[in-house]
């Protein structure tokens, strides 16, 4: 797929480690990280052996009482979700977008 996002009509609000973002609906969370993560992760949802589990995150969903772990390559974003924890690999890929005290050093 040459386009970074699947077709969408609107942006939805999510929070990643306390920072607000607007991302395209109907896309996986990893795809929403696309601009920073595309060189390190496969965007087709089929992580190879090298990439397995590197896209793991913890999220608090709007209707859930507790945070849950999930693979960002498999989970479709939903309005109001809050990503509370990122793998070290994702933190490194998103270092320019995260607050400096949370990002992994280059």
C-alpha cells in the first residue's frame, strides 16, 4: 500500500503519553504513527520476526475501567482512547513528537 492511511472521512482525538493528537479514523494505531515509524515497522499488519511485539502499547479505552495491552498494528483507533505506555522501540520512533522527558534519547 503506497498511501500512509486507509480511507477516512474525519480525524479523531486520542492521547499518547499525555499529549493530544488528531489521527485518521478507521486506521490502526501503528498506521497513525506512520510518519515516524514507517522505516522500522511493516504497515501491512504482518510483523516479521524482527518486528514481533515491538508495536505493543497499553491503552485506556473510553468505556473500560482498566488499561489493556494491545498490538498497535492490529488495533483500530477510537475517539478518546489514551495510550498510556509505548514499547521502547515506539518511543524511539516517536521521539520528535513526544514530550522530551518521555522520549528515548537518540
